[in-house]
């Protein structure tokens, strides 16, 4: 961590310590929201990859019956 980042972190912590419990709770909620947003972004990227793979492999041409058969075969193969 650079000296500038360290100083910035210390300033943030100092300001955080001065806040009321309610404000700290709001900050925590916001930080959790930011984490969830990052995870959602990762899931969207995964979903896009999965959709592209499915198209590439011809999955859009499968019927519900085909999918049920694949699942049934998989479960029976255990």
C-alpha cells in the first residue's frame, strides 16, 4: 500500500470513528451495497459468457423435452 493510500485510509477511519452509531450503520449498509453491486456485475459477466457459450453450442435449438432428457440422463448416470 502506498503512503498516499495509507494516509487516505487513516483519514477515512478517523472520520468514521467520529460518526454516531446510526451513521456508522448507514456507512456499513452502503459498503455492503457496493459489494453486492460488484458481485452482481460479476454474475452478469458470467451470464453473458454462459449465453454466448450456449449459442455457440447450439443450445437455443433444444426443446424442453431435449433438456428434460439431458437432465434425466445426467441424474440416471450418477
